[in-house]
């Protein structure tokens, strides 16, 4: 396998804070690579350096000559007033396409992505569709390599399933930062883990994500064993040094120098294996009541649109319920009904006496953004009381990965992951019979998510969780409530069963109207349906150009076939591989053009 991109001894620091040092690795053509690591480990910076968007302090990055590269940011930036068609045409032109070619390429791409109204402006799109647009535009020009920085951010269930299929079938190499362990397990073939606990600050493993976890566990275990062995040697040498060797000859001096080197090495190993780790532990009240919440024929609507229609279910102590549905269908509304911040319009909710419900809200609106970290954690004194124990505020903050020098930082200046940890810290001080968690993993790194999972497994009350994290849902929940967008809530036994149901909904919607991306009526999760009887001006122009584009594409296909048949090329295996790739791309281009032509003709007729 030829190396497509490699980094050689690269290092990066911000001020006096080193992110990483001396990193070296290579990514071969066709590889699908996941990058993981704690918040602040330098994942985004590393990808920016690899993509040529940022300079390293030292070292170098090499890219195979002639290779094309794409990049998808966590929060893609667009000119909001542009139409999605004009925005995509502009992206195609950057890859050297003529105006006519760009028009055809852009229209085909938007159609394939599921957009229906090409004239709508970017600002009209939800975060889900902006991310889909960014991913699609990055694939223009047949890139050899695309970088993705947390591509599941802002995506709903439909978007995540679409992305999973897109990455599985991608004809290009990709490198992706992600905290979505299920996605990594499904699509990644190689893992790069940035971790200061690992010698050199990085561990690279071939294979799926679960294989990486097994190998990392084995590596860290061997590292701890080495530390213990080193500590034993240092103790022996310390005892020898304290006795004060009488002979100060060359041999004794050599041993003294070696002893001090051993102590330095042990110090470095200890430092590398120490890790600020979030310590999460939710407190249950320990009540003996079995039935906590009884929901009977619950109904709720927004502006006469049904969100919840006659839901009946019981939440008992020990319930583990996952709440599933596309964005905007009413999942958070259910939680607000259970916290009494919304009032039911039909049916009833019966709560056990003195029931204690703790709510982790996705928007984090309860966080005092104008206050300092210290005040947000506990502003009444320098002590907090947790499970009848008094803990100093600095020790409490350290439990969630905050150092003392961060205590005066305003909450609004904290990162998304840090704000999530502050909210968890506040909620941990409350005893709960029922935990309602609305997207608790947003902005958290994998190590914190794993600690959160362990804590929730030990929680003895009831748990209801809205999440797109399939890995966490599968690990924690044994019942699932799936919203269909029309008010109906169906019970499922697994996330996979819900996904199959979602695919059936989409299939039925496509049969009814092929121009609509998904038939789940929700707030902002689909592009507006385009109803029209004739072609727009731009579509007419695209249609008029289509025959010429198809002719050019077919001529290119024939020329590549001719090159494949030349004896000089047949005897050159490397050249033939390049030609086969070109042939495959040329064939796909012809098929896509014919597909788009058929689509436009159906609108003309």
C-alpha cells in the first residue's frame, strides 16, 4: 500500500503548553482512520496541520504528489445569504470546473444529498443539513483524502445513518476525529490515539475500534508493570546510595550516575501515567417505592401539531429507557412534561410521593454563564457536601478535571465539554429517584463518556436518556421509546430495531414522493419540500447543458478505456492501477449524469 500522507516528528505547543511532540505516522491510500483522544489532546490541531491549514512548530508533513485534499470542520462556515446551489457551484469551481460543469456537478450532488429546494439560502438550513452540505462539498473534485473533525456534531439519527453509509462506501481515504464509538467501530480500519499516558504521546493500532481498546488496555497494563519494576530498581539503588559506597572509583561513579538516571526515568514514567480523570457518581435516594411515574394517555401539541399522542407507560425503580427520534419530534418536550415545566394537554402523569427528579438539559440553560467556575460549582462557601462528606471546592473541581488555576474562569469562557462537566458536577450534589439525561455526551471526550457510563450503570434509581450515542444506549438501556414525528411513540427492544423502523419510514416516504429526503415532520430537520410544475431557470439551464456534459463524459470514458488497452500500460502495474481508478470514476460520472438527466426529464414531462 502506497503512503498517501505522512507526518514526521511533528510537534506543536501553545505558549508554554505542549500539545504533542515528535509524532510520526503514515496513512496509506484507501485507509479509513479514526483519531481519538481526550479534550485538549490536540486532535483538531493535528488534523489542521495534516490538512495544511496550520503550521507545526517542528517536523514536516508529506503528501503524495498530485493528491487532492478536502476538509470538513466541526462547525462549517458558509456565506449564509447564498443559495445552496450557488454555494455548491462556487465549491465546484474551486476544483477547476468550468461554469457549465460546475452547474451540473452541483445539481447532481445536491440531489444525491437529499436536498429538494436548490434556491433556498444556507441560513434557512438546520445544523443537520449544513453539515450534510459541507460533507458533500468536500467530496467535489474527486478528492484522494478528506479530513473530518467531529462530523456527527449537529447530526440527527437520519444524518448519522447517512454519514455511516457515506463513510463506509467512500472511494477516497479519510481521517476522522470522532467521539462516536459506534461509528468508529463500524467504519474505521485504523485508530490513532493521542494520549500522554502512552510513550511518545500516541498509540496507532490497525483494525477496528474494539481491537484498539483491547490492545491499549494490554499496553497500559504492561506500562504499569514496567513502572512497578522500575520503582523496585530505584528503591534498591536508593538504599545503596544511602549506605554511601566507600570506593569512589570509576565503577562506583558509573553506578551512581545510572541510579540517578533511573530515578529520572521513573519520574517521567509516573508523570506520563498520571491523568486528570473525571470522577462521576450520581446519588440515588435509596427509596423502596417500585412505581415512580405512571403515565396514562399523555397528550401534548405545539400549535395543534401533535407531539405526544396518548402515551401510556410506567417508569419503575431500575428502569433504563432510551428515548429515540429525529430532531424536533418532541423528545425534550417529554422530559419537560416529566419535570412539570410543561403542562400536559391531555391524560395524566402520576408521580410517587416526594419524588426527586434530576434533569440534565441539552441546552445547559441552568448554567450561570456570567459567573466563575468556582461560583458555578458552589457559590455558598469553599466546601461542598457530597453523600454526607465535606469536600473542599478545589478538590471537588479536580474531580471533574479542573485545575485550581481555572477556578476564576467565567463559565461562558469554558469549552462545551467543560460546561458539560460543570453541569454534571452540579447535578451530582442532588439526590435523585429519576435521572433525565438529554444528550449528556455532547462535547465530552471518550474517556469522560466511559466514566459517565460506569456511573450510570451503578445508579440505583430510574434512568431516561435522549442520546444519539448508540454505543452508550446499547450499554445502558433495555427499553426504547421511539417517536415517529406524528405524535405516536412506539416501544422497541433495541436501537437496531428502531433504526430498521426509521429506514422503513424513509422508504415509504420516498415511494410517496421521491423528492422528499425523509417523511418525518419535525422542526428544521428536513429541507422544505419543493412543489413545482416546471423547471426553474437554473434547472432548465442545467437540462439544456446535460446532453453535452454526457457526451463529454462518455468521450472521456472511452479515452480511458483506450489507455487501459495500450500494451505499454498493460505491462506497468502501477499505471494500470491508476487507470482502473480513473475508469471507475469516469463510469460513475456517466451513470450520475444519466440519473440526473432522467430526474430532470421527469420534471419536464
